[in-house]
C-alpha cells in the first residue's frame, strides 16, 4: 500500500471572483447620461446596442503552481517535508509487514500470540492514520499559504490583462464540470492561463527552477495542475 502522504491534495476554491474587475470596468466607462450634457429633445431616446461579449477562461491553480514562483515554492515545500514523508513510509512499511505476518502465519499462531499481533497492528494503524492526517493538514495549510500569497499578487494583473484585451468576463476552470458550472470551453480560443503565467513570471522576476534530473521525484503539485477535460466530447483538440 502506498503512503497516503503521497496523495496530499490542496483544497483551493474553484471560483475566484475578481470584483475589482467589475468595479474598475464600470468606473472606467462613463454612462451615456453622465458623459453627454442633458439637452432637451423631442425625438425618442436613442437605444444603445451593447457590444460583443468577450469571455475568457483561466485555470487559477495552473496559473499559480505552474508559475516560476509557484514551482519554486512547491519544490521548497517538498524538500522541507521529505524527512516526514520518509518517516511515514517507514511506518507504512512496518505496518504492512505485520499485516503480512498475520496473513501468512495467523493460523499457526496460538490464540494469545494472534491476539497480541492483531492488537499491535491495530495500534500502529491508528498511529499511522493520525500521522498521515496531521501531515496532510500541515502540508495543505502550507500549500494554501503559497497559493493565497501568489494569488494576491496575480489577481490585479489578471484584471489588468483582461481589461487591456477587451474581456467582459473571466471564468475559472480549475475544477471540471459538474463541480464547475462550465460544461465546455475551447482553450485554444478563450484560455488566458498561459498568457497570465508568462506575464506573472516577468512581473515576479523569479527565474524558472532547474529541470529535475531523470528519476528525481517531482515537487508536490496541486490538483488541477492541467486544464481539466470536459465531460462531453470535444470537436477540437483536447485541453492543454
């Protein structure tokens, strides 16, 4: 059985709302009533035809953890908790060894010896489960801190990029449908994740971490590290 520690997941909300985008967008464009002087007119009021809606998508988790800063900080986190991971693996190996002993020798042990072995397994199992839970919470909190810190600097840049490129709405696609309301999208047309990562790398000034050598364990990554595939067939190339 593989250590549960290897499956530590990051719980980041699927949807991030950029209220500043809406506020800045509305403030930047004066209404027709405020922009034009009030003059009497006998004709019917003119109707304004809204412009085309430009919608974009972004995988926030990808943007955060695929950025140079995100990769660097997650690799640092991996190194920090490597001893704990090794400790959990040893506990798991010891537990599995005892379970195998019970499975192969259980019928040969007397009642007292079998009961003692079962009690030992039960005790070590509870201890291991508590250790895994504590590690998951501790690493998860550290991952959340990294994500929150990077997002606080990245969000204003996303707003600026969206405004400068004429987007009316940006939707987070970190979670696949049905966890997300987005059923399908074409990343080749509307996804801005790569653009945001490149722009943030320039803004942060953090150099790309060195590529891990062959056989080296990859750094801890968050779920959703790749753009989720939609639940329905796509007529074009699959998401990146």
